[in-house]
C-alpha cells in the first residue's frame, strides 16, 4: 500500500506556506513545491488524504510543462531528488515523484481561466444573464455545450474562500494592459494546443486555469498545469450536451459529501475507504490516458 502523505515536515528547510494541496519551502534562490495527498472539497481540506494523488498531479504537470515549452517557459529547475540541493536528499521518501524544485517567480495576482465548454460557474452565469464573465454568448446554448471559440475568463486569486470571476477590463486594471494581453494570448495558445493533444486521446478539456509569474523580467508558467485539480476533463465517448458530464477529478468525493448532512464547514468528514479508492483510480486513469 502506498503511504498517504497529508503533510510534509522538513525541519531544517524553511516552510513558506501550506496551501490546500501543496507545501511550499524556500531552498536558497529556489522554491520546493511538494504536492501532498490532501484533498479539499467546497474549500474545506478533508481529514484523510488520497494516497498517491500528489504524485499523479505532479507527473501530469511535468508532462504538460514539457509539451508547452515551445509556447512559454516554465518554472521547473529539477524534478528528481538526486538533482536537488544535498540538504534535501535525506527527505527522498517524502519528496520523490511528488515535488519540483522551481524558480522563485513573482506570481501574478490573477488566475488565467480558459473555457472551451459551458460548465460550472460559467453555465450558472449564462443561465441567468446570457454571459460568462461579462462576455456575451449566443442564445440557446445547453449545459456542457462546446463554445465556437474558447474564451478567456480571469478570476482573482483568493487567499481565503472563493476566487471571484472578473472581466478582462478589470484584469487590465490589476496587472496592466501589456501584461493582460500577454497572459490572455499565452493562456489561449496553451489551451488550444492541449485541447488538440487531448482530443487525439479521446479526452475533452472543458476548461482549465493557469498561473503565471514574472522571472528575470519574463512571464513564465508556474504552479501546476492541466491537472484534474485545475481542469475539467471529460470522455469524448460519453460526452452529451444538455447535462453535467462525468469528470476525471474529485467529483466522486463531492457527490459523496453532498449525500451527507454536512454544512461544508471545518472540520470536514473523513472519507470511507471505497470512496478514496475510487477517487485515486480516477486520477490514475486520466494520468495513464494523457501521458500514455
């Protein structure tokens, strides 16, 4: 059985923060990002993790970072513990397969979201106003409809609680005109390439989010990319507009939690073994399909 790592502890390395999934350390001029097996739902980190989830997320990210190098540079410095600074070698068991040594970029304070299909918060807004993040869409679209062109719909990055969708004009006000245009262009190009690659493997990427940072005066891709935690992946075989789709992500966990009498506040309920097993198998399945 694979060991569940819900929290890393590297006593002689400076911990900068623990996110919902990742623990981030400072290692000299670089950062060490460790994807744990924590799982969150409805913005609550649940008590028990999903063994191996952090490794799957990391390996999917590394696959995509490599595929997108011709569009934009990324923050990767090293991905194997043997190539990390010596002080990290003793933590091999905790780090191997689930960590990345990365450049210390200055992150842009926006999430760059691209939607190719109408789903989630986009579908909710469209139903009430006919728009997504203020972008007018044709009438008569169904839930999960494919959009004629992918749209760029940024959001704020919330330290606590939910990110808030913003218009492209609002994003210009936050990051400046030139940077906003560059972020939009890079996001749409990455999504376009990823969508073509995924469709060849029978997978729809309905929507996804990217994060970018500034490093030595250049915009680079940071954080994670095109994982089941940052994207909606659907199977082309079962895709049917007019309803919600079965996603390769933690939907199994969300559905289980919605069946409980839980008010979606801390502490969350522990997940039963069968739900944990189904969830990790879903993550592994999309990893196998995407990376071959």
